[in-house]
C-alpha cells in the first residue's frame, strides 16, 4: 500500500499558514496601532501631559493671585510698585540693584 503525498503536503501548508498567521498576530499585538509599544508610548505621553497640566494650574493660580492683589477691591501697593518698576525700568536713587 502506497501513501499519497497529498495529505502530507496539505498538512505542511496548513502548518505553515498557521505559523505565518500566529507570527503576524503576535507582531501586530506588539508593534501595531493598538499594540504594547503604542500603549507604553501613550502612557508616557499621558504622564508628560499631566505634569504640564499641573504646571499650568500652578501658573494660573499665581496669575489669579496677582490679579486679585492688583484689583480695585484689594490693592497691594508693594506689588503695584514692583510691577511699575519692572515695566518702566526705573529705580529710586536710594536703591542698590543686584543682577
């Protein structure tokens, strides 16, 4: 009884197609648009954006504080003097400037 080479060839083709499909899906899971590397990149970007947001919130709080201190309801004369000197670039004769 002789065996046909047909089933062996079909099995080899099936195994090679399955190996190729497995390799493709593994590559897509790691390198694809929604893969592991992209997820790590997005998480790093998220951390960077959170730090920037916190910095901007602190800057906004500082600006609101200065705005309140220079408003009509509450006028901080020291801050007003400091800002006027900075904008105009003037000093009093009795002051010493360190740069």
